[in-house]
C-alpha cells in the first residue's frame, strides 16, 4: 500500500502531465477577445462538474466548441464533496491578474479561478477559496475595494471577505472573513456601480426569499463592512412562491436589473425602485440580457431542477425560444454573458 504522500505526488504528476499545454496554444483570454463573430456564454453544468465558455453562435455546443473550461473535480476523493453542484460563475477583471472567474458550489465552497494561463483549468488553478457553508449559491467582488461577498441560501446569509490591507486588494491568499449578514434564503448577490468608478457610490444587491436587499460597501481592508440601505424591497405579489433565484444586469438597459424567483421574472429599475414583470415562466434558474437585446436563460427541465439547454430569444415572454444550445444530459444551473462588466 502506498502512503498518502506518495499517492499525492504520483497523482499530481499524472494530472499535470495530462493537462500541460504547449507554448503554441494562445492565451485563453486572447483567444476569446480575438473572436469577432458574436458574444460568448459561460455556463455551470452540475452533471459534468464544469464551468465552460461557448460561442453564442456555435452550431452545436460540444467539446470542440469549448473556449475555456474549469473542472471542479478532484484527483483526490477527499476534496470532491465541497465542490459538488456548481451553482454560479461570473467573470471579473483585476488590475494585477486580468480576468478571473468567480465560482460557487452548493457543496460548500466559493473560489476564484485564474483563467488567463490556459484553456483547461481545475481545482489546482484556484487562487483563492473559502467555505462559507450553508449552501453557497453566488460570489461577487467589489471593484477598487477588492472585497468578496458570498450568498448562502440555508438558512440565508451573506459572508464578507476582505484583504488584509486596502493597498493589497489582489493579494487573495491573505483574504479573511470579516463579517456575515442575515439574508433569508440568499441565492444571488450583484455589485451595481451605478455608472461610475467610485465604490462608495455603488450598491450591493442581494436576492432572497420574498425580498431584494440593498447595501452600501463602507471602509477598506479589514475595516470593510456592508451597511443596509432602507428596508428590504418586497418582491411583487404573486400567486406562487417567491424564492429568489437569480440577479443579473440588463446589459441592454443601464440602470435595470433582471431577477427571477420560483414563479416569475422581472425587471427592476434601480432609480424608480419599481418592478416590471417580464414573464411568468416558472423555475427560471437564470436570466440575463445581452447588449444586443437578446435574452439568455436557463429553465428547469421536466423532472429535473436543472436545465438541459440554454435558451435565447429577443422576447423574454416568448413561448418558444429563438434558439437553444446544450445537450440532453446537461444540468445547467446558470448561464452568464462572458463579460467582466457589472452593469
């Protein structure tokens, strides 16, 4: 019987050998940015334990179409469980590292993946990870402050992580938990810069059961805190349940957020603080709108809590999508526009 250390070394060498990329392979970010034939979509697939980026206009989403991939699988079985059930992903930009991917897994983990070095990445490419627990569903980053906020649904909380110093916002290895905040059934969290680069003027939005919550981000470094703005905003009355699921920008309409709950989806105008129903489709796991005006969504498939396909349409209320991409045994939970922009 080999020792655990020998097992670790042997498995690590095998993994790196299998995943090494030749120098001729272009940088993953450059490969994405050089394409001029349409936007890209990044999806979480719980069946394959992957986050993948696909071209929107690919005829078929298969292994040949994958532009970038993160696999939350482990060579070592004792670290798999916390990365079960990938729940969310978003792309953000840092001053020192360029583009990063923020990922959340309902098994217990949130983390940041370095996406700039190669097209195929895994848990060894995490540059930061934490265990907020309680079923994590999302992770967000506050620009210029560097703080990270996770949303966990059971029973519901936001967890705030911050760098040790205000001047070291990209020093992820030394980030520490500074505070947690009660948000019942927290499923989504989103930074809204309000059209400027001053973090003191932006808002952090969080979606939970029945309510949309609004916070300011105050302080820097380990003194960073979330400060609630007014009372939580009640979601519109509805005949069904209002368990919040997703919260994303409308890239076509500045100042508008898109949110979904168990029974419907809405626009929310951040200036008037009013909702407009977009559709009464049930079980929309995610909804976002590209700057072209095209809606992108994932809806639970029959007999499953996940979706087998990502749908596209110019009308969120359309009974049938204009296009759908995916495959029959996919378990999509979230679909995002591949963009580091917040709103």
